[in-house]
C-alpha cells in the first residue's frame, strides 16, 4: 500500500506588538522618512504588521505555533520524529533554529534542520517533509515557517520597511493511507539573486557587507506573477487536477496585487483567496502557514477541501503544493 502524508493540525503565533500603518508612519517620521496609510495600502494592501520584542527570536515564535499545531493534532512533542524550520532569520549562525526549537519543545531524537528558501521556504520544507514521510524516513513532522524579519529592515527605506512583519506558522504532517499532499513543484534561478537579498555575512566577529534587506520591487513583481502561475499549473498537472479543483488559493502574503493577479490567471474568484497580508504584512516563510492556520480557525478551510499553497522569494525561489486538507 502506498504511503502518503496529510496535515493533522495547524498552528500560528504573532508577537503582541502590532503596528498599524499610522503607527509605523509616526515612527518613520522621527527618522525623516515620509509615508502614510494611504500610500502603503494602495501599493501593497497592508494595513498592519507585528514586530517581535528585541529578546524574542524565531525559535520563540515557532515554539508557540508548534504547540498550537500539536494541540490541534492531538499529539505530544515526543511523538514527532522530524522538525523542519523554514527561516531567513535564524536565532544563530548555527546550530539550526530547528535544533533550538526542538529543545524548547522538549523533544529529543527527532531529525531537525532548517530550510533557507526565503519566502518560498515553507513550500520547500513541506515538500521535503512529505518526501521523507512517503519514503518511511519519518512518521510525524513539524513543518514550521518562523521569521523576525523586522531585524533585517532598513527603516530609512520606505519602499521596503513598510512591507514586512514577524510571526510563525506550523503544521503537523503525518503518514496516512489516504492522499493528503497530492503534488508539488519547486524551482530556483540564482541569476536573480540581486533583486531581493540581504548582502551581508559574519566574518572575524564583524558583519561584512550590508545586513539590511535590498529589493528591486518592480523586478520582483514582474517575475513573481509569471512563476506563480507556472508553478500552480505544473502542480495541478502532476496531481491530475485543473483550476476548477482549487477550493482555496493560499499564496505567500507579499502584496495584494500579486495575489490578485495570480488568482485571475488561475480563473479563481477573489473570495477563494485566503488573504492575511492586510493584517500581517509579509512574514516571509511564515506567511503561508500563518494564513492557512487563520483560515482553518476561522472556519474557511474545511476538511476534504483542496488547497493550492504557493510562494516566491529571494534566490530567486518559487514553488507550489497542492493538497487535500
């Protein structure tokens, strides 16, 4: 009998500090940077975001999200044998945030590692966990997206600092006799490294280069719209499905215009798109599992429905997962 994987539970967590566009505009004004709620909403659809406290790391956010996902799945941390954390903002250079999270969860012995694919990270991590469960290398996995992206922002650049927020989302993925994850499609093209990056690294006890986020917004937008449609269609083809089989599109929450454009290309009405970008901003690898958990807990996403998850991020990376929830 073929072995599959299915989502057994979801969870998410947002740090308590919430900044509306007006709040952020007031803070930026003290630095001589002008912006407004109207300017941000018109270009991005974002109205608020959450920032973590200075002493809170990605593993702390991930811990809360994982505890909620485990509770939803009716499982204990000791029953997990694989932990994958997708993050661009690890607690340390090493060890992995997954290992730090593992200790905080009270788990010992599970395989644990990080995946770095920026905003596509959760889709990448989910695909890896699915493959490991299908081959029998794991039985139950915690797949997490966790970010403190506020640490990477240049608050003198209004084109980028208004876009991002902090948070974490997680799913418990477990072996199943019935299909859950139906297909996935992952890609990357390193020639686009320069359009979205944080070009700094640690050497000799110092940060070399620039440790703040740099983005060519127009180039990212143009590339994202095309590759997201391609990845979704490739994933549907692998699953033997069509656009009409998508009950919910849960895209990376980067920009409402990118999300709307993708929905149009897939012939989906906007009321079939899960949108949290307005309240969370772009939380990078955390955005898809955050949106998924929000939709599950709100009663939008129901068991048996078919979901298209897709993301695009620095690297340039992109991918999609089609699943039956």
